[in-house]
C-alpha cells in the first residue's frame, strides 16, 4: 500500500471540500429526482453530448429505478 503524507492543514482543507461536495451533490440529486423522467432525459439531450442509445438507456434505467416506481 502506498502512503502519501500531507500537512494537517491541507488535509483539513480537503476534508472540508469533500464534505461540501457531498452536501451539494446530495441536494442536486434530490432535486433531479423530483423532476419527471422525461424532463431529465430532455435536459441531457439538449446538451448534444449523449447518443440516442445512451439517452434510451438513461430513461430505461430511471424507469426501472426506485425513482420510476414513485
């Protein structure tokens, strides 16, 4: 196992950032979950970054998930 040593102040800064990121992403995903599945897929499609196959898989996955069963 490799070990990396960093100053304690740097460790604490990284720990605060990780905690803030987790809180932010948690609220982001809770908001996204409230949106209708069709709206989520449309938002992904608008970016032009995803293939039709991916978008179909995304929609199918959301419908099969606990989100789709609400």
